[in-house]
C-alpha cells in the first residue's frame, strides 16, 4: 500500500484548534467569550494591534468547487444595507473597548468582495477606520474575482491602504472551468494582475486548486506555467475539498467519479510543486508558496509565520474580530461565530446585539494543543522543552505517531518533533495525532475533506 492510500483519510485543515465540529457549544457563553475578547484586547491592542476579518458573502454566480458561505444574487441593491449592518456590528465592538482599537490587519473575504462597488467598499473601510487607528506595520488585503475586479476597485482599495490582493484562478482548463462553473481566461487574470502591479500592490497572490474534476497533469502544468509568466509574489495551491454532504448541491456540478483519486491526485500536486520550485517558489506552509522577496517567505524564515481563519499570514495578532454573516472571531482563549442567516444577522443587530450563534471557550489542554498544531503548521516542528507545552496526553500522542515516524514522515527526539520533507504533504495527518477531541469524539459520518 502506498503512503497516499495509507494516509488519505478525512481530516481537518486546522485553521483553528479545536476545529469547528468539535466546539463545546453547549457550555459556550457569549458573556464569558466577550470577557475573553476584552482580556485579549487589553493584553495585545497596544503592543501588536488586532486583526479584522470582514465576510462579504455575495456572488453573482455559483462556483461548484466552493466551500465558503455565500449568497448567490445579481441584485446589487443588497450592498448598502449589508455594509451598514457590518458597520453597526463594528460599532457594537468598539463601544465595548476601553480604548481605540489599533488595527494591524484587515482582510476582505467572501463570497466575492469585488461584488461590491468601489464606493461601497470605500464606505466600509472608511467606517471601520473612523473608529480605529492603523498600526505602523498594518497589512490590508482582499480577495478579488478576476472577472469583476476593476481598475477602480484596485485603485480605491489601494488609496485606503490595501497592498495585497489575492485572485482566485483555480485552473485554466476550459473543461475543468465548465465543471466547476468558474469561467475566466488567462488574459483576464493577466490584465488584473498587471493593473494591480502598476497601481503599486506589493503582494499579489493567485489561488490555484488541484484535484478538480477532469483535471489532468497537463492541465496543472499549463496552469502553473501560465501563472509563472505573471509571477505573483505568493500563491496557494490547495487540495480541492470535496464535501458535498455539507455544502449540498453547491458541490454537485459533477460526479464523484470525475474527480482524480489517491495517487493520481497526488501526482497533480507533485507536478505543480516541482514546477513552482523550478520557477523560484518556496513551500512555506501547507498548500502555500512564495517568492523569496515576499513577506510570507520572510515570516516563515524568521519563525513569525502565523495561521488563523484567514489562512497563513505574516501578521500575528492575538485577537481577531470577525464581522459579517458566518464570520468567526478569535480571542485566542475562545472562538465565536456569527449567524449564517442574513435575516437573523440583521435582526440581532437591530436589537443592538453582537450577532453570535455559537462558539467555544478553550480549556488549558486546548490552548496547549493549539500551540503545537500552530507550530507544526507554521514551522514544520514543535517541542515540549518548555513545561508550559507539556500536557498529560502527550506520551500517548507520541506513541501514536510511531508508524508515521517509521514511514519517514517525522522525527521524534527527546523533547522535539520535526516533520521531514517527505512528511510535509501529510502535515494534517500528523496534527490529527495531537487532536484529542477528534479521538474522543470520533464522528459516525465524514465531517472533513480528504487529507491528501
């Protein structure tokens, strides 16, 4: 049996620990979470600032590969009420803070942020910054759809302080694009990339996906070669997360048998990874690559790389406030997620309530395991040299890693663990060995995408 067949099992992507399906929502208290949020604000606002994630959920058409929370509409009159609601939510947070928040990071995600007109985005960011200050080393970023990101979008957000933009590309094959209902040409991606570079964006990213329906080695090679011509500063090369049992008809635009499997899928990744290396891209974390000049590479090199619900970032903050439907806030000591229904989201804000629907307060054990998983995801290693990183279940965890060590995926020394080059594609499997909640509450049905 190959390593791919052996370790290709459902598993989390670990943008958080505990992962959302294992949150203790029964004992979650919005009041206690609010206290942890304020504690984190007091501990970190002056020294490092906070992050703000804003979820902009609208899209004009459905992409069948997408696992994000979105609403499909062509009615752009939804823009202004939604922006007003997000600013109302922000004001509720600001009213709780004892001092003006210092924002180190803003990220606009979706959905499709560029569904919104430049004037609406200007109103949004202007409203956020009216109640805050920018950190000296702030980093603002947004996700742009190549087909509807205009020069005005790019210029407006640049003038507001945005210097990083990520364009969703996925794959250039017409057959693949038809299957995932995501149509954009190389010429269109080249156009928006050139615009962004000319305006002055210092970090341009492209998102690519392997494992898509009908995707071949030739498709991946063609997509990587075309991407290399445009030389984005960083890129994500994600494994397609096929979870139709969670996302419903949104991921049923093709048959399961149309998807590449096991060794075939892994070859897609290895082909892409090798081509990226040949073009000067370094693997800095799971699914993420960058040129040496990019801030993400420098953060990885200096041990400052961080990972949260926004993915990998060079800007670590203890507190992240999530605004908008379905957005998740992270106080480090706890997580809280907003309502996913726009109507419910609006209704709670109308009552002057922060629109939370569920969350999790981290235990001492959770906090320690969270550090280990972050270390492995961001540094390919972890240790328990510091007594604060030891937990009672650690000996059993290490014993459970014996087979992965025998397969050459990691080395366990006296008080350290290091993931090998061979083991990097299996980092999710290694993190799963530390995930005590996953072991204790093994689900009866699949909750996650495959790890490989």
